C-alpha cells in the first residue's frame, strides 16, 4: 500500500512522464524559495529549530549558489534522470536536503518517507503541500513523496525505475536495499553508518574568553542534543588535546550541564537507563576507567585509550573523554567510517595539518562547534550537486 | 516455617552486612564487576540503598560470573523481547540454594507438604529444551513443589476440560496447588471455571508473568482477585521474580494487593531523575536485592520495571510491601540509522 504524502498520485510512480525539468529550473527554484519562507516563519522555527536551518538552506541565495556549482565550462550539464531517495527515519530533515538538491538539478524524484517519521517531518510535508497548491503543476507531476510499509516489491520497482538511488540510514539499510538490483546504467549514492567526534584544544580553551567558551558549549550542545546524539554528525567522544586537561574537562562539563538545563533538554528515565547500561558495559570491558553521572542529561566517561572510543550510539548526552597530546595522535584511530570532526580552539593551520595527515582515509568534515549538523551540498565526501547531474561533452 | 519474618530495620541490618560481604566477594572474583565498581568510584555502603546496583540488562551483553569456568553447573537464559538473552551462571551450591529458598518461600503459603498440582499451561512448551523459555523455567521450577501434575491445556494450547475435571474429581476436596501465568489463568482457567461451574475453592493459586495483557483487556489486579473469588478461588498469590535473581520471588500476601520480600531479599524504589530512594507512595524504578546470587554479581539489580512501595511493616507480613506497575519503555534513538526494514 502506497500512501502519497506529496505530489501527483493519479499516475503510476514508474510511468514515463512527458515533463522535462532543467538544471536549476526556475519553477523548482520558485517552489523551494516559497517552502523556505514557510519554514523560516517564527512559529515553525520555534517549534522545530532544526527546520530553521533547513529553511536557511533553501533560501534563493543558497540555491543559486548550488546551481552555480552544477555548471561547468568543459561540458553541458543535464539532470541525472530519475532519482529514488530512501532517507533515514528519524532525522526528519534529511529527506528534504537530499530531495531539494536533486530537484534543483532537474531530476524526477521519488522519496520514500519512513512510516516512523517524526513530527517535524509532518510539518515539512504540510509546508510542501501548501506551496504545491499554487505551484506549477509540473512540480507535482515530477516530484513524489510516498510512505509504504515493508513492501519489497515497491522498493524493487523503484530501483528498476531510477538512474540514481540515494540510500541514507546506515549499513543495514544500505545492505537491505542493495538486494534490489538497479538497471545497469544506474548507480547508488550511499550514506552508511558514520561516527563523528569532537575535539577541544586545551590551550585554545584556556586562552578563550569566558563568553566564547560558553558559546562553544552552546554550539556543541546543539550538535549533540538535537537528534539525541544519534545523527551521523552528532559528536560523541570528546578529545581533549593538550596536557593536564582535567581543568578544561571539568569546566566544559559544568557549562554543558548549565546550558542543557537552560535549554530544558531533559533526558528521560529510559534514556538514563540506556546510558547507564552502556557506560557500565564499557567499564566492564575496560574501555573506560571512570564514569560520572552528575545528572541524567550528562554522562561523562574517561576512556582508557583512544581506540576504545565507541563507534556505536551510547545514548543521548553520553560523552567519553580522552586526552591526547596533539591532533596528529588521533590520526591512526580514524577510519573511513568517520564523518564529522567538530572542534574548538584550534587554528586553521593545525586543522589543515590534521586533514593532510588523515589523507582522506577518514573524516569528511572538519567544522567548528555548532556546525556539526549544518547540512551542506558537499556531504559525506560527495559533491551532491555533481552526483545529481550528468555531463555531455561536445567536441567540434 | 515462614521466610517473611524480619521487620524492616532488622532486615536491613542483616542485609547490609551480607550484601557488603557479597559485593566484596564478587569484586574479588569477577573482573568485569571489579572494573565497574572502580569506574563508579564505589568503596563501601553505609546503607542498603547505597549498595552498588547493576542495570539488569548487563546480563544480556556481558558474561558476569564469580566462579571459575569449571565450576559452572548450570547456565540459565531468559529471552528478552528484542531477542537478547540474559545468561546467569550457577555453581552447584547456588543452584541448590536457589531451589531451597524458592521452596521455603512458596511453602509459606502452601504448607510443608507437596500438593497435587494443576498447571495452567501446555506440556508442549517444555519440549524444546534448547530454546527453553522463561515461562518453561518458571513452570519447571515451580512444578517441584507439587505432585500428581496435570496440565490444564493440551498440546495445542487448548483447554483440556476433561483433564481439569479429572484432576478436580481426584483432588478437589483437599488443598491443591494451581500454577500458571497470570494471563493464561485468566483466559484458560477463570473463564472455563465460570462457564463450567468448576469448584476451585480448595485451590491455592500462584501466578506471575505481568499484568500488561490483562490491563489491555481492562482487568486490574483487584478485579482479577475479585473475579477469581467469584469461582471460589480465594487463596491467590501473585509473585514477581526474574531469572537474573533466580530463586528469589516477591510474593503477594494473603489479603492481596501487595508483594512482600522474603527475609533474604528486599526492594528499593528509585527516583529515575535523582536516583535516590523514594518514600512509600511514590513510583519509580524497582531495584531488587537478594543474598542468593553468590555465583554471579546479581545481588543488587536495577530493573526496568516501575513500582511503588505501599508501606513498611504494616501489612500481612513484616518488611516492605509493594506493587509492580509496568515497564519502562526502551529508549530509542532518533538517529540516521535503521531507516529501512526489509519485509519479513
């Protein structure tokens, strides 16, 4: 059973469509700009702060920048064709980022929205549908969002239909969906399980003003708590870079407790138990040597060694800490699974040296605290606008 | 001989000494447990409430035992809802002790002699010894306290009215034991007794297994008791226990409505925000305490069940009396992962 959440439901999803969109099609630009305005409305942003960032991303200036990146002088750029998106269930905004960039590239899109999608997703869909009512009908005919249950036949049919399949949601999702063959000309864009980290330069921290330390913690708390610390980009382990860093850690935790309290982010009993279970497990296996539970909102642990840093989710507001002498000491512990490395107190040269030492073997994004969840057109090491287009070369 | 004898203050004194010693015993003999204590900074407890608890779910992910491999006599498993399994390691001593203490506990209400026993379950459930369920373990554990066992359900799980009638004809005029899971008793014994006019007035019912399914059918514990009394069954004892503290059961007193702790066990209700002990009347997470786990560090466990202490030293038996009110839901991440589940 297919439930249509957006777009024309009268025509079969995989039926050929006469309409053609262009790269940076003005009708799509116009549509997305109107959606942006709805999401940036104060009432919406207050209820779902993450939709504010999404609205920002969809503003015309941002979109035009993305379109400009699709243009090339060595080839003519066209839409890739039909794109099938399988976004994650619980990070409510990803499906829009993924879809919007693809629509902007002129593709015909089908987005599978999970049955388990949360409240913010409904708000977004309501906004999309309100704008659709007055939009050019080509939008509804070429852009569809659907929900269906455990029906592999639909996934199989859409996999045969598409030129590009975009799979979010981790290793298990990628493996499950990949069992459905694509046409020989089509390919996958996959977003498997990722791990993200945070690092504080002890020297940078000590040199910073109290106000900028606090700002850093506010940014970090957004990064960590918005998606229960479970988004691919949510920082988990915090590396304290320097020596004798216990003062930095203590102040950081103290500020974090304060900020989280002010924001009113509560961690419920079930989550508190989840964090205890995970912390006790790590203690039992020797991965951590100390655990503190100052409040349910913040669990702090001391890692016995950098490689013991967990790569799985261990609960909302669970922070293993480890001290290292320099960023370069982290290089051997990083791998392909590592996505976002958010930082405070480092200079650009230190970060650059770190990135060069990593040599692309891990870590796709190095961003300051507060920007870990900020989506951008370059994501997980992919240049999405270029993934969503195809190139024709002409030589006379 | 009752095992429900100690007033709370006296019990806590005994338990604090025994459990402190047990904590040190497990610290010496289980390295993972010692690491947990070290990481949490635990040194010593000045009250039962200060004893270090383990989340009960740890037994699903860790091998926690305080005996060498060659002394493992029995490994008990319980299947959880998510397919994870607790593994509980017993040596000969612990295995014998848990049977003995469970016996002493139920004999408080059954008397010293084995009674004819009607099992409200199906024999078929015991067949697959490998995937032995908690239900099977409960039935087997309890069946040693009865004799002349009769199964109330046939191999297909359908009520075997002839078998029940036969049992009652033979044993119905003297005390007999009925054992089963709460929901099965409701569905397959109460309704059948009511519809067929069976006389269960000499029965002593011991039942367990949670109220969720009954609450779903809008049957409260009080209603359950009242309706069973309607078919003559007035000796009814619910109990609460778990494989992670095998041998320890918290038993409902004769007047109903409250579970009591045997002398070697206790409960603490904790505030899931401050983690402090809550006073009677306030609902929180149940911590269960028992001196029986000597072969694995399960003597102080934080369950994921919600409960409330109703009173102390003011009921049928001394000590705390309490109720289990339901389960804490499992925390779920809002993460990027786990978006797509294949059709089953």
